[in-house]
């Protein structure tokens, strides 16, 4: 339990939204480049587009797994839509005790091997921080977004977003964002065609 309390005290890396430095977002193959506050490429950043129509289109995902292997979570950053069920297979030779004390989703999978009998359903938007009560170095994040239009940047801080033409709020999150940073939103207009967009994540310490 002592290790669990340390996880509670860890920064929860709550959502931080973005400052945009480009205009003109396109419908197909919009290339997005994400940087930290110092202008360095930001890998494993989540970028997503929200709107009433996007929320209506966000259906639960299927087949989502967060695996424990080599005493780590894989993937470390998972993005799902509300009411998505997530399995937590343990492929290590040691047992794990997976939990989250985040307000977005509180759960506990007590010490186990193999595959738990039931998945965990992430039923509301936000960020859930995962830990293992046995291995303090294990951490992962589940981001629950009310939109099907999202992506995670690669090692060069890049991703591609596709969405129908329309008006959106473009938002971004990264695990290094300082908790309590002011939340900002940037309206964007998606129009047909191809374009590029640069995003700087406010408050990122990476």
C-alpha cells in the first residue's frame, strides 16, 4: 500500500491543451507536428479533435489490450473512447497487481498471472494513470476521449489526423505536462485537401 500511495502522489499528467502556430487543417492526411515548450519534437503526444458530431461518432473500441511484459506496460500510452473494455494480460513470469486511483477510473486487479477474467471498462472521459503495486517502476496512461479522431505522435513528434470537414476543438496531451497548467482550447476548421499543422504543447517539460 505504501507504493500505492506513492503512485497517488505522482503527477497525474492531466489534460493540457495546445497553442497552435499554423492555420488550415485539411480533411485527409493532415500531417501534424507536435513540439514541447522548447520547440523539440514530442513523441507519444496525443492529439484529438472534438465536436458534437465527433462525440456522436465515438463508439466503444474493440480488442484493446494493455499487456504487462518485461515488467512494463505495453503500450504505455493508450487512447480509447468511452465505454471501451480493456484487457490486461500478464505475459511475465511474475505476477502483477494493476490499479488506478485516478478519479477518471478507479479499479484494482489484485495479484494475478495470465489474463484476468473480466476486462476493465473505461466509461468516462479523462486520464487514468496505471501502476503496479508490486513493481514501482511500472506506469502507463489511458486517455479516454469523446471522439474517434485522434492519434499518437511517433518518435519524431508526428502523426496524421483524418476527420470529416467541419469545426472542431483541437486538443493535445502529453504525460510530461505539469499538473495544474491552464487548460486552453483552439478552434480549428477542417476543410477538404491536404495540409500540415504545427502544435506546441503548453506546459510540457519534456
